[in-house]
């Protein structure tokens, strides 16, 4: 079973020992599972509440889908701008900005 969050270097993900996702309190609420209001994608499991897991995932496809989401997420884009201006103490440890 592959930890999807870690494999795609999601900027919201930290290690499970530090509460996993910094955006969603429960991994199964992730935008990769719920990309739209009425959409629910299957095939994901949460071995814990902190990360998504999947057998034989399409890492490149999921990485691309995650990047598309990030580019449309106003909070993430705001954070990136603030980090660039050195005004925000929040870190995205898996992303070089």
C-alpha cells in the first residue's frame, strides 16, 4: 500500500507522526477523493486518518491532479505569495517555493 500524500509530495502533508495533512482533519476529505461537489472517487483507503493510501497508484496522474488543484486553491496561492514575501511562518516542507 502506497502513501499517496507522501508519494506525490503534497505540500499539505507532513509525516503521520506530526498529524499528517495540514489542510484536512481527516484524510478521506481530501480534494483527490472529492474533486467536485457531487464527485466521490473510489479506490482510496485511509489506513489512518492522516494520509491516503492506494494499491498500485498512478503517481504521475495523481501528482498532476494535485498540482491542478493547488493552482486553483486560493488559500494555497495566498500562502505561496506570503511565503515569497517572507511574511508567513507556515511551511510547506515538501515544496520548494
